[in-house]
C-alpha cells in the first residue's frame, strides 16, 4: 500500500533517530564533503524563500517485520547529528540496534529511501553542528578544527528583484555569532524549534530590539514548524525486491548513488566487509589522500582478484565475492603499502590521480611484495610513473579500459620499469612525455595538480620521504600589484607560473621566507657567495641574477629556458627541439 502525505519539518526532525532511520542501501552523507558549495545554507535559503525542496520517499515497516523476516533483516543506521571530520566515526552513519529503539513495542519505523541528504542537512542545521578543518591547516593540528552551528542574520533582507541575493545563513562559532551591530544579528536557526507560536517569535524580536526582523523570523518559524513542507510518498509493501526497484528508479536522477553504493546495498547479505571498507577509506583519508573512495577500493579488489574491474552485477557473483572476502586482508595490505609508497613520494594532500595507488598495489600483489620489500629500482620507477600519470591526468578518462591494459601489462612485467615501458608503447593511451608535453608544462600554474610532480622532477635531490615541502613563489605573489613600482606592469599576471615557483621545506617557507623579496631573503639566508651561488644553481637561476624586481623580465626568460632544458633532459628528449 502506497500513498502521498505531508508533514512539517519540525515533526520529522523530532522523530529522527527515534523512528526515522537510514538503510544499508543509502549512500554516505556527502553534502559537507565540499563546504564551499554551501548546500545546507542553500537548502535553508530555499525554505525561507518558499521554494519547493522536493519530495521524499519513506518505507514504513513494523519493527517486528525487520526483526523476524529474513528477507528484511538488514542493518539500519542513525542520521548524523554532529558532523566532525576529526573523527571518522562522526562522518559515517552509526549503526542502530533495533532492540534499543525507543519507543519500545512494535513501533512503525520510517526508512528513508530518498531524501537522506536533505534530512541530514536539516537535522545538522536545526539540531546539530559541523566541525571541519580550517583551510590550509594541518590535519594533525587539533586547533585546525572548529565546531560551528547554523545561524541566520536577521538584519539582512534580500533584494526581491535580485535573484542572486540570498538570506544570510552561515555556520559560525559561538564567538562570531555574538557580534551584533547595525548590519548583523545572528540567530541560531535551531532555536526556532523552541517557539510555540507567532507570539513567541515577536516577543523574541521585541526583547532583542530587532522588531524589524519579526516578519523574517516568523516566516522561518512558519516554514519549519507550521507548514507541511515535507511532502512524501510512503511505501508499506514488505517486498524488498519491489522497494529496491523503486529506490533504483528514484535514484536514477539528481544526487546519483555511486555504483559501489548500489552494489553494496544489493550484496549486503553476502558481503561482510562493508564496515572494514569504511575503515580502510578513513585511514587513507587520514593520510591525506581524500580522493580515494569506496568505488576505488572495489575496483582495486577486482583487479587484485584477477577479475574485470568494470562495475557490473555479474562481477559480484557469489564466487567472486568469496574471493574478495577470503583475500581481504592481503588486498587491504597491498593498498595500504601502496599508499605508504605514494606518501613517501611527497603526495600527501596533492594526489589528483588516485588510481596511481591502485596500479602500485597491483604490482605489490603480483610480486608478493610488502612495503619494506620494495626494491630501490622499483621505487624509483614507481615515483617516475606517479609523476608522469599525475602530469598527464592519465586516469581522468577511459578508466576501465586503461585498468584492463594496466593489468595485462603488469602480468607480463618482470619489474616496474618493464611495466612502464609496455605502457609507454600502448597504441591508444601511451603513458609517456613528449616535447609538446614539456612546452605545456611551462604554462603550468600554482594550484594545478600537475605542478608538484613537475617541480619534483626539477628538484630530484630533495628528501620527500622524511620532509614536507611547500610550493613557494620565488617572487612573492602578494607583491604583484600596481603599487609595486619596481615591477613592470606587463608582468603583473605572471606570479603563479612555473618559472616563479620552487620547493621549500615547510618550516623554511612559513617561518623564514614568507613574503620576503628574493634578493633580501637570499642575503639574509645564505652566509657567503658560495652558498648563494649554490642556491641559484640548484634553482636554475643565473649566477649574475640579483633577483631584484627590476630584473624580473630577464629572470623569467632565463629560468623558463633552463627549466625547459632540465625537463627535456629528465625525460630523455632531444634538447635541440625548439619550443612551440
């Protein structure tokens, strides 16, 4: 039996983690994976504007139905309340024990099949909080994290004629929220749940001398507590097969589930490693490889098991699932060792081509190597592979086809270099660097994922295993301004190009160099002429160059030329080839 109904946001929020839960088949919460998108803030803005927020799909079952029916005996999860990236368990939905669900007895449980992202966002905004790492802060610094709650600025009234002007919803810490002046009064959005009626709203505004905000706050109260904005389709059929069909149909548009999520949902009863998979992904993310996710774990396991890496139901038959489960410890060790190696190469928080890890894990698996067993020559070739694949963006397109080729060439390889030689000669997708590629490298800018591996090629002498390096602007980017009269205006846009970048130890860059002019920094950092000359030589700077701002144009042309020659040499290309 199915029917459409509606209720208020307040009513649903009151029942979350009491009678409303998330099933196995749902994806992880992702709306805060990129906080710059401000998805939660936009949702509340839509609500206050009176815009529709979509329909929801709930599957209502008795608690006894789930407990006693083998076909329905799946795991339920709670909604996330306090999203906290410091603790992996606080970004995953926690398991719920059916026996501990209150109220007791044979209660109706509402399983959210569509709308989990929105409901979780509403719950965090009204009841919970978010704790994220500050931009550019080190993940191992506890002061880098800050708990914030959702607030609304009651003194900002959007211009109705400007579609881009939104209500000011913002996640703030308690200190920032206390700031009040002519342009801001921050109201904790969750407090709206405490108001019983419109009278409470206006009394609050009168008490806080913000009578002019009464209409905005009453609209918020009405939208959250009074109006039935949660329109939902309720399914009560006990057929799992039917509900899965509905679920797949509903999730074929909008926020699409990753294929691994769907496969894992279908295979839940047979697959015993879901939690272990989450733990593996979390541990890799703690090593600052956030691009590595569950999809990649599954694809990597398929490759390691000598199976087709393409996601398709037939790849996950009982026999193949058994192979992955039986070898889970070995496969995860292969992946962890590969992560360790790539971390040694200096790519923590800088790896855009995550399937580099998969390729190295495959090699370790085929050779039966652990991290400590990996030979020096193999490590050298792996690092070369990592740099080239990162520079080329090798796995950006045609992933499945490339992984099949990788597996084929790996099975033929005697060592990692011979594998790379095979891949370099592939007719469709050769992994190699040409002279044209070198010319493109010269146009790389700060922030491009390919910039680091190119700089690593230019600085082969640095110890990337035991030290952390930062990409530094030789001429500080903060001084590329018209007010800098020593710099010709034609160079104002040149600050971020490769020729103005170097690698410095993290401590040296943050504590010593900072935004010092290069000539002054050299003078204060190096004791004598020999040390200064060595720095210039190591950094492809002409000995006669003083690194003053007036010489910037000459510095640019000379260093571009030297860098190009070094890159041609590094990739064993003809140095006489002219730049295009």
